[in-house]
C-alpha cells in the first residue's frame, strides 16, 4: 500500500503528460505524413497558445478566452503554413527545413519581445485546476481529464481521416503527392487543413499542460515539442496511433524515472530510449517500411 501511495502520483502524472505530448505529436506526424516535413515551429505554436490565453484573460472572461485561444492558434498555424511553407512547395527539402527553423526562432523572439523574457503566470482554470483524490494519491483534475480527452480527440480524428472527403484526400496526398494533384485533389487545401488540425490539438495540449505547469516563458514549448517529436518518431512518424502510443510510453517512463529519484536523468532516458528503438526498428514501432517508386 505504501508503494502504491508513493508511486501512483508519478504514474498518473505520466499518463497525463503522455496525453499532452500525444496532442503535440499528432501535429508533427500528420505534417510529416503529407509533406515529409518536420515542422520545427510546432512546439513554439504550443507556447504562443499559452501566451495568448494569458493575455486574453486580462481583458476577457475565461469562457471567451479559451475559444479565442483555440481560434487564434489555428489561425497562426494556417498563417505559418501559407507564409513559410507554401511558397517553398517545389523547393529542395533543405530549404523548407531551414524555413521551419526560421519560423521557430521568429516565434520565440516575438514571445521574448512581448513578455520581456519574464515568466508569465497561467490563469487557474475552474474545475480542471482543482485538486482531487484518486485512491491514496492527490492530484489535479486535469491529470485525470487529459488522457480521456486525448483518447476522445484521437478517435474523432481517426473518424475524420477514415470517413470524410477531406480525410480521404489527406490519405491520398500522404500516399502520393504528385498523383493526388493530377487527380484533381486540392493539395494546398489538404495541407492547410493538416496544419489547422495540428495547431488546434497543440492549443488543447497547451491548455492542459499549462494548467498543470502554470509558468510560461518564450521557450516553454521547446522541451515538450522535442519530446512530442521523439514520441512521433518512436511510434513511427506518419502513424497517428503510433505517435499517441509513443507519447504515452515516454510520458509514463520519464515520470517513473522521477519517482525512482533519478529526476536528473528523466530527459536523457527519453532520448536513450529513442536511440535503442531506432537501432532495433529504424521506422519506429508502427512505421511502415519505405519503398522506392520506380
């Protein structure tokens, strides 16, 4: 019983943070699946979502600020795609990657300018910021809600991809970009929709994450973004279920490491685990083996 009461909070925290990583990782894996591009700015969009809510709540009530944050983050994702990636659609892949890194630093420096480099305190969100007891452990409501909400959103996303016209177009573009264009699919619309969905999920992940860790600095999204990227690669980049499972494994593993008293090594363990998996299975746990078209 003592073992359970001591380690249950870490297990719950691991499941919760795994859900938050999953929501970010889906954005990485969807964009890669269609564009073969790692959107390095994705973690910074996550940070900007946190800052938008902080500043919105200074002049607006929370029930308006939260939907406004979701809409503004989606708009930001759409603008980033149109301004930084669309003009480079036919450019070498290296050019697009450099553009992605440039957008990342632009968003970080913009956040630095607006905040003055000072940590901003995230507002307490009624209900999900409250404390509850789960068995012998005490935790926040957000810890319990996060995995449930993540699973609901992932199921909804899989239904959208599997049973709607835009979802069918996404699968076609991911399978063969050029052929999809020749078949009359509006590729630019599909790509924009991918960024919109990814940014929306990042905004939801941001609300859940900062409700638990209520301090936002311009680089707050760097480590969660990096771990979400690791989760996407770990699960098999391009695979949404793989990204989600990878995120939960990483979230639970790093919190168990913390529970064992090895907090210093929790981040290192995440990347060591990735190296081991890629050595054994280079395409990730659920990644498909690439085939070259002749």
